[in-house]
C-alpha cells in the first residue's frame, strides 16, 4: 500500500480538527474571503471575527464599498490596527467594480493587479475562493514546511521565492485537493506547529518531520522580540484617528493637540496620517478623515 503523502496527512487532520471560522464555510463569497485575508494580516482571529461580520453586513459586495467614502472605511475599521488596510480594501473594491463588473476576479494575474493585493493575498483568494492550485505561503506555512521538510526550527522573517517552490512541491495535483491542503498547512502552523511550544505530540506529520527527527529541542520562547507599542508613533496615530473617527465635522488642531503631550511626536504622527492618505487637512487649522463628506 502506498504511504499517504504529506499533504494527505495534513488534509485529513484538517478535515477533523479545523476551527469553524465563517470565511471557511461553503458558499462564502470571494469578496468575503478577500476581506478576511486582508483583516487577518498581523491581526488575531478573535479580533477579526466581529470586524469581518460588521464589515460585510454593511458592504456585502465590492460595489457597495466602492460607492462609500474612504472615511467610512476607516471608521468601520475601528481599532483593528494598521488602518491603511481599510483604505486599500476600499481602493480594491473600486477597482473590482470598475474593471471586473463588481465580481472579484478568479485569475491570479488580475488579483495581483488589484490595489494592495500582494503575492500571499492573491494566491489565498484564488485557492480558497476559487479552488485553484497555488502555493499559499504565510508565516505559519513557511514554519511548517521549513521544519517538516528542511529540518530547520524557523523560516526567517520574510517569504522568499524558494518558500513558494517548496510549498508547491507538497501540493496535490488536483486543484481542489491542493486548495484544501493549502488551508490545512496554514491551520497546522497556527494551532499545532506554533513558533514556540509546538504540540508535536498531536501533529499529524510528526512521524515524517525532519526537524523532529533531527532531535532538536522545541523552542520555548518567542523566535523574535515582539514590537513595542506603548509610546510609539503607532500609538499616537491610533489616538489621533480615534478622535477623528468619532467626529463627522472637521476637528480643530487644538483638539488633536490634547491627545498627546509631546508636540514633536504628535505632529510627526499627524503628518504621517496625512501622507498615508488616512487624514486630510481642512483649511489651515482643522483635519478630518480622508474623503469625509462635509458636515451638513
């Protein structure tokens, strides 16, 4: 009898153990999957779930978001973090409405041409929304492949072309099976083959894992130092956006000056929000979210 492949082992485990996440359910639209992939970048699932549901309740199709303002996308994004993603999603919705009749395209080259859609997101949508055979490689997948195939404890900070090649070599030939395997690899890295304290005892590929066979000790600490947030420009930007999100009228600079005592850092953070297209000046002394409708 032929031994099951790596992808088969992981896919069988996934079908029995995968988390019940709404964007994985049958019938989920390509737009909903695209929104989930953008929101999940650098953001935990528990925070994404309510934001994803609220976003799609308001903008169930790309055309609905395209007709709204960037400011409303920023407001709806709330405190999900990295708010430029909200603007990119809105730009993406406009492009889908204008170029593709309001339907998320299924061709990889067309997905890659959408604003803000990169290598990972394009392949994720093609695989998970349209059942295509593409290597979908995020941090979790790179870790799984690096450990199980190359025998190394960590894959490094950035995806390389070699990571795509190594992952594609593990995928089944049949597209639907490959798409399932891509989701399975990702889930395995997220909940079992974690960066620290991996659960090798319940791993479906422990018997064929090169890293485990090498006898290397499991990591028990973080593989890289967490980014500091308190006191950074990111925190100041978030405080400024919080004030602007709550107002439908331009906010005087004097009001914004109250959110942070350091004049230099506050001015730098505000200038960065303007440069990033999240905030725009109104006259010489006020600001509002980008594209916000004038107060009536």
